C-alpha cells in the first residue's frame, strides 16, 4: 500500500485520475459507483470481478478472493520490464488511493517495451478465485453481455484484454478470446460487448468464446507492441464488472 503522500512520479497520473474519474462518474450509470460504498453490494444483473478493495498477505485479490496472480512479461527475443508492488513475488500491481476519493483504490504498474521484438507484452492477470487443490476455479459468466472496466494508460494508445480458461478442459495455452482496446485520454470507463471477443488470427486451435466464458478462470490486461519500438508508461485499472 502506498503512503498517502505518493512519489512525485505518480502526481500527474493521480491528478488525471481525479479529474477524469469524476467526469466518468457523472456521465452515466455504468460505473457511477467508482467511489461509492454501494459498489460492493451484490446485484442480480452484475458481477463485480475485481475492484481492488481487498488485500490478503499484502497483495491485492479479486472480489472472489483470487490472487491478482502476477504481472508477467513475454517477448519474442529482447527482454521487457515492469515495475509494480515493491518486493512482490510473483509480481503484483501497486494499489493507489485516489486523492479526494480515498475509499477507492486503483491497481497500477509501469511497463517498458523495447525492440528488437516482433511482439512483446507486460500483462496483469486477475484470477477470479484462489486455486483449489492446485487447480484454477472457474466462473460461469456466459449469461452476461458486457464487461465494464476503467482504464488509464500512458505511452500507448491501447491495451489488450484476454479472457482465459485454464484447467477446465479447454485445450489451449494461449491465444484465448480477446480484444484490443483503443484508449481515450484520461481515466475512462469502457464497455466491452463479450460477443466482440475473438482469437488472434495466428491461433490454430480455435475455441468457442461462449465455452471460455462458461469456464472463465482469469482476465488479463496487457500493454503490448508488434514490431516493437521503445515504449514506457503507466497502466491503471479499476472496477472490472460483468453486466447483463
């Protein structure tokens, strides 16, 4: 947990969060609960997957108690880097209190992507539940139509969200249904229709998106590049909510 007085490198980011998140909250009902205690109340038409208000053993967990398992990197050749919660193993995001809305917490991490790489990414993966007997535990979110998520990033125009099912009989290691998301300036709410998800064209093993959503074990959010040139920035994530 960062102290109330944040390091100077977060000042501009938090200022942007304060200004733009207030605008989002007043612009519509999708995530008007950005700073409202009522956000955690269960509702039949939504599932709060992660809002980063819960901590266990000094690490953030999802609302179902799943480990925000790690921030990890992948690349074609040249290593890329990230910076998150100090001394966390595996890597984890820092949890920042939003100035003026101290009851609300946001997950953040820094990333550095470099070339030469034909592809590379720094990824935050959020598990819905703790493992049981060494096996991921699934959520059935196939009845929901959308995922609402709040995102902010510098150094890139977009992020990638991937919907993952491991240990549930879906014979796929990577290349799950996903969506590249072009970002607007500031900290904004994005509504992702689940029917818009698709696997990358390079994946040979095709899976049914509905089956993945029926057996969902994690959601990942990646800063990524193709034919990479140097990129460095900060990513902030909050309020992943499935909606009917």
